[in-house]
C-alpha cells in the first residue's frame, strides 16, 4: 500500500466520526494508536503496528476503535473514554488476509459489527457483542478492495475497486445484492480510494426509513436442504400442556418437519415437495372423538397431503388427495358449518379452490376424499391465505396487488380487494395469519418481502392499519434477524415459554436468510407480547 493510499484510507475512516470531546481525538500512525488532546499532544499511546482500522462514536461519549495487528493478525477492540484507552477484547483474525476493515453500528439496534474485506473477494461480516466476535455472513466483494466505508444511518457499505468502480452493498446482514455507483475503468488503488472519498463527500447520507423492531426468542433447527427450502409453519396447541405444543413446518424440497417449542426437530415426514401447510383442531367427523388435522400442498402431485396430529403431538399421514389444479402452491383451511374441514388451495395461475374434506368408514378404516365446493380466480399469483371462522371470510394474498376478501357464507360472493399494496403494505405479499385475541384484539398479520416487514391490520372491516414491524437480531441469544419471509402463523393461546414469553401468544415466521452464522433457512419464534408492545396494540 502506498503512502498516499494510507492517508486516503485514514481519511475515509474518519469521514463518519467525531472527536471524543472538544479536546480529544484518536490517531493511528506507523508505531501506535494515539489519544491526542486539543493541542495534538499524546495523552496515551497504544504501541502496535497496524494498517487496518476504523472507529465509531458511542452515545455515552466514548469511542470504539477496531484495529488489526499487522504482526499477529489479531483484532483489537479499543475503547477511549475520559482521556484513557483500554483494550476491551482481542480476537484471532479471519482465515484470510484482510485488505480493508470497516466498522458498522446499525442505526436501530446499535449493534457493533465489522466488515473484513479480503483478497480474492473473500469477505465476512462479524457481530462484536459482549466480548464475542460472531460471524454473521460471508460476502462476495471486489478482488482487491482499495477502500471501504459504512454509513450507519443509511445502512450501506461502500467499496472502491481499482479498474472497475465504486460499489454499494446493504450493510444489514439480512440484505443481499450490490449496486455499481460509478465506473472507474482506469483508476489504480490510490485513485479508486480518492474517488470513494469524493463520492461520499458529494452525496449526502440518506437515512433509511425505520420501523419498530422486535426480536425472536427462539429459532428452529435449520432445514437440511440448501437454498430456498423452508417455507410455511403452522402452530398446534397441546390441549393440556402448552409447553408440549408443536410447530409443523414445510421443507419444500423434502417434506414436513415437526418442532418442539424450543425449536428442536421432534419428527420429520419425508413426504416430498410440500409448499404450504395449515391445520385446525377439534374437528368433528361423525364420531365422539374429535380430530386435529393438517393439510399441505404437494407440488409434484398437484394435490393435497392430509395429516393427523395425535394427542401428544405426533404427526402421521392419512391420505393424498388430487385437485383440479396444475401448479398447486399455497393452502389454508377452516372449520365449516358441520364442524369438518374446508381446504383452500391455490395455483400459480391465480385459481383458488374451496375443497371440502369428507370421511367415510369402510371395514373399520377411514377413506378420505375432497369435494370441490367452488373455484375463484385472481388476476395473478396468490400464495398466502387464512380463513377467519369468526366472520366466515377468506383472506387471500395476491403477491403484487394486496389482500382479497371473500365471504364464505354466500355462494355467489366475489373477491374484493380490501388491503391494496401501498404505503401500509409493500409487495410481495406472502404469509397471512389472524391473531384471535378476543373482541377488539383480532388482527390480520401479513408478511411483505418488499421491505422485510410484517404489517398488522384489524381483522374486522374496514381493516384499519395498526402499523408494521421488522424482526431484528437478538444478539444476547445468538439469533439473527429475519428477511424474505414466505409463510407465517400466529396463535393467541398462552403457550408459556421462558419467562412467560409466549403468555399472550406466539408468532412463527419463516426466515429466508439464516445468519449468525450463515446457514440453511429456518423458522423464528416470537412472543406476541413484543409485537403488541412495539405497535401499541391492546
């Protein structure tokens, strides 16, 4: 690295920083990190040889600096406060040579993170929390980064690549993708680094719109398959022991997983490519015994898989039923007037079928079949849906347009768009669920992949918006945030949980990007109490 480049990188590191106080600042030279007074005299020196460093001011007036020792490759976290510096933590460096180092302190949660940019495009993002350095995710970055900088309020990482240009990445660990801001086909390392400094100086920081943030209290074991595999959950409430309740969830490449309330996989049914799942409890089918049934869409067969959930939460397959759909996708279910189950399955072509499940007894064995009640069609692809038995209505999400409502007690009813995509709900519309909390506490929850959020509306007309929230990182429990959610489910039952976390109900959501560390997808568990508090719900 040339001396000019070293000065440029140092200037970049200082762009977003402020002095410790009107009289103190940090400075790195070839021999030490120095804490200087207003006259530039050293108050304290920390002797080391470091080439990579960055710093951040904290609300308490102190400053954190992260440096990489050039000899040992150790990372040192240093706090400067009231005229003194202390080394708060040391960690081994990553398993690659670090070319650039940039700190990030996210604006909403205030969690300190670092981007370690390596040669050959190998880079990692770490969480620095309570003395621990925890890998969040891996990134593909420029082969020879000349400089980097993070704007915290904007949530963007900027990297200069010699001979190519200036890049912007989402700094949030849940984000993906990059944007080329400026071409620099002839720039060497020094020129690329200077160009980044000039670009940042010329473009004002644009803080991101903030939504209330809640945290998950638990997460499931990740699914086995890589890529887009986990999809949709459904909550089964144990009739006597809430702590023994179960979460049924689809691995759309392999089958149905059953998790306990700690997120551990208790059972797996290899039933093939099932996409969405839903369940209802206490169904009546002509005997004194009620049934708890779950139903899932099987994409290879364009049909339905029917399951029974035993009294202890054990799941078994009952039947496979054909449909008239060609590319079956989403599903939801609801109790009909006779106490049986109606299934609402949809197709990528926009069709939604209402199928009534019927049971007959032959020689002491059950024979299940599906009877088509009606079919409607939306203009484009639906997926998520939910039945509101209290008002005999079906809500269906059309990914690009919003939420439709259909009256189930009138055979001639037609779908009505009641929550269009707009300020309160961004596309793509995905999972839908209803929180049945009693009069004045019935809410429709809708997941949006457009801005990784969850919008809450009154379940009753006119479906007033109650706000939206995001799910952030629970650093203390080592649980990452949530993004790209497909399906979700909610229960208002008192399901206990550690410290009564689920006393007011449980929300389960699919996580499209597993971080902390990076891995295959899973599902997150959140107490409804946290959602209600964040949005000011009753």
